[in-house]
C-alpha cells in the first residue's frame, strides 16, 4: 500500500475555478497540491468498474466517471458499459430467446403438445424483459459502488492535465476532479462506414431496445456482432440476411468459421457474399433500399429491408478524453491507446479494456486487466495481465468456442502439427432429428508426444460452458495424453473432446458413431 494521501476536495465548479483566471488554473494544474482522489477511472464499463471496485477494496479513494453519448438514433442506457447494456448481456438473452423458440418447435418430438406454427415471438415483451434485466444490473453496479464508497459521477471526463479531469454532466454542469492516478476505460462504439445514407441504418447500440420488431433485416459485416445478431434474429422468426464482404470471423480458424456460417444458412439465414453497401436510401413505404457494390463480378439488385444493422467494427471512444493535450500516445491507424503493462505514455495514466491497442475486445479481458492493475497500484501485487490464451465464444445458433491457435496459425508457426477432430451428434439433437452437420471439434496439437494442445475448437450446444474448463487445462499445459487419460462425463457433448482420436492426417472419417 502506498503512503496515504491527504485529501482536500476542491468542491468547486469548473466555471467558478476558471472564472477566477489564469492564476487559479496554474494552481489547479500544479502536481504538488493534494489530490482529490487516489484514483479516477474514466469509463464505468466492464474494465473501469472492476478496477474501481478492486482499488476501493484496498482502501484507495476512488471516483468513476461514466457517461453514455446517445447513439445517432438517440438510444441511451445506464451504468455498466457496453457488455451490460448493449453487448454480451442483451445479446445472450436474445440468443437464449431464439434457442428457446427452436426448442419449443422441437418439443413435440419429445411428446409435448406444442404446435410449431403457433410458436411466435412478441418482440415488445422480449425487449421489455431484456431491458428490465439490464436495468437491474445498472442498479446493482450503482449499489456496489456506493457500498464500496466509490464516488460515481454520471459525467463525461476530459483530461485537462495529467492529474486533472473535467467532468461534464448532461446538464453541462462542470466539476473538476484531481487524481494521483488516472485509468482510461472508455471502451468503444460501433463504426459507421462513410457510405451515403449510413444514418438510415442502426447498430447494436440500438437493436436491443428497438421499439418495433426489426422485420426483414440486413446485417452488414461478417464477424462476431453481425453473425450473432443475424443468428438470433433468424431464430426469433425474422427474415434475416448477412452481408459478408470477405471471409467470416476473420482471425478465427476458417474451417470452424465456415461451419458456423453454413449452420446458420441451414437454419434460414441468407448470406450474400462478396459485396458491401454502396449506398442506403429511404424506400417508399419506410424501408431502407440497399445498393451493393458488385460482388463476384455480378451486381445484386438493390433490395429493401425494414432494418439495416451495421456491424462493421468498433472504434475506441477516446475523442473526448483530451489525450493530445496530455500527450497520451495513440495508434495512428486505429486510434486506440498504446500501453505497456497497461501504462500509457504518460506515467500516471493507465488504460484498460477495448480502448487499448492489441487487447482482445472481450469483457473478461477488460475485467481481469482492471482488477490486476488495481492490485498492482494499491495492493502491492506484481501480476500483469496475460493477453494470450484468451478463450472466447461466438454465440451464433451453433455456438463456437475456442482457445489458443487456429489450425492456420499453428501451421504457419510449426513445421509439424497434429489435428484431432470429430463430427458428433449431441444427444439432444437425436430425437427431434436436428441437423448436426456443424457440430465439430478440433484439437490442434504438437506432433511429438505428449502432443501439447495448442488450440481447441468446439462447435455445439453450450460451447462456452464446455470450453471454460478446457481453457483452464490449456493454461496448465493440456496434452493429448492427458485428454486420453481423462474420463468422460456421459452423455455430454464435452466428453467428445476427451474422446478425440481421429487425426486429420489419417484421412479416416471423423464422424462419431455410437456412445
Ligand atoms: P465499455 O464496457 O464499453 O465501457 C466504457 C464506458 O465508458 C461506457 O459506459 C462509455 O459510455 C463510457 N465512456 C466513454 N467515454 C467516456 C468519457 N469520456 N467519460 C466518461 N465515460 C465515458 N464480450 C464478451 O466477452 N462476451 C460477449 O458475449 C460479448 N458480446 C458482445 C456483444 C456486442 C453486441 C458487443 C458490441 C460487444 C460484446 N462484447 C462481448 C464485448 C464487450 O462488451 C466489451 O469487450 C467490453 O464491454 C469492454 O469493456 P470496457 O470496460 O473496455 O468498455
Ligand atoms: P470486427 O471488427 O470483429 O469485424 C468487423 C466485420 O465487418 C468484419 O467481418 C469486416 O470484414 C466487416 N466489414 C468492415 N467494413 C465493412 C463494410 N464496409 N461492408 C461490409 N462488411 C464490412 O467487429 P464486430 O463489430 O463484429 O466486433 C467487435 C468486437 O467486439 C469483436 O472483435 C469482439 O472482440 C467483440 N465482441 C465479442 C463478442 C463475443 O465475445 N461473443 C460478441 C460481439 C462482439 P473484413 O473481415 O473483410 O474486414
């Protein structure tokens, strides 16, 4: 624990301070005066809240600033950041609603008296249920901050100097806070491509609170957000198309990505390949006409959609931070903050989460980075965030979870690898005779014994639940030998991982038959 700091809150409004002239400004910007806070975190999302709470647990005096700029369509939300409000949580709930719909339709095969045609969604009710749950999480965060005596300012933060932050709330009331240490955790926001008419489209910031059912929807983009949203929209009964300009899920194992997309197509999602939007226009009757670039040498005729969802990537939310003024270095191309061990180019300013260059944009990554940083700053700990070997799950209808190297990455890094694989049928798919052609597992391994597992890939029900434990095993040096020595849990999909025994090299049929 560092030597305690003597606190002396200014308790003055920014306008009062700056109204008093340059002398007072100098007083404010000098680093020798006592600080208001040990730590000010700008951004109350996954990373910022975790960091603030952890620091407060060590006895630090902490403030969190969180402010949501409305989306271009005017959508706003509460405390907790992207994950809670417009990311993981509402997405997973809508994914679950879609899975339930499919289960309901299949239920008659198990003897339930359900008429598949009568299974229909009430969009308003779904949005209300999701919004209510998100509201409870917003509230929970506020309560925890209060319990931990973290000051919460619902205000946008801008750095005036390396220790001084201007907090501006929605009524434009300005307050100045000062901090020994500043953590930037402002996350990112969806990117709007510079295409005429882009403003007619929505993004994931709007989808989960859409006041009307989305109807016929075009999801632009081929990665996590577009595929996940297209997956649940299809499952909820909406006519959904994905616009895939190049490969799906760039950076992921492409065999797995291909299976994810073909699985979606079999469940009814249409995929248009090789084009991107050229322009969007308002159509007669209120829809959006989308004109595409020619793809694969042919021109797809413009089509009208009720909703166009842009999911073409996210940009760091750093514009309001005043990084230039204090000299925090950012990446020229991405605009993300460059850090070394979470420290920016200014030595009392740190950055965590989605806003950081080269950090995977995932909630548990932001949380872990925030916690570890706080424990180093205030708890005397040494441990740094390890950004490698991070597991992740794509919550498409056939969920895909993985950790470690893709087959392509392993082949480019090693002379010899061994790939074990299996196509399997989840037991729960058998009775309703569901298509299981995307249910596939792949272990990418070193060739030499004991065949260390370098990458593990799983497509199937509850993929994230299956893979969490295996990702822990990977950290401890999981090998094919140790998989073989493990006893399966029957009847599960996860047991197919410990049963893997067919190599790709053998050319044998990897379809699992029997128990
Ligand atoms: P955020 O959670 O984005 O929080 C940043 C906060 O800072 C926001 O509240 C923002 O309004 C605020 N802010 C910005 N600028 C300022 C400022 N100047 N002053 C004050 N406040 C400011 N990850 C997963 O692990 N699993 C998933 O299933 C998953 N699903 C996702 C689904 C979608 C649709 C999206 C978009 C993302 C998903 N993610 C998922 C990613 C995950 O949401 C992010 O990685 C995570 O929220 C990043 O946390 P963060 O703390 O860096 O930023
Ligand atoms: P990504 O940056 O991952 O992908 C952007 C996609 O949009 C790519 O497929 C890209 O294609 C495509 N694209 C870009 N520009 C255009 C264009 N003009 N026309 C058509 N397509 C275009 O962004 P996402 O928004 O999907 O996700 C952002 C991050 O959020 C992810 O990286 C992930 O870390 C996180 N996330 C995590 C989730 C989870 O954990 N389950 C769920 C959702 C998000 P190309 O490859 O050709 O460039």
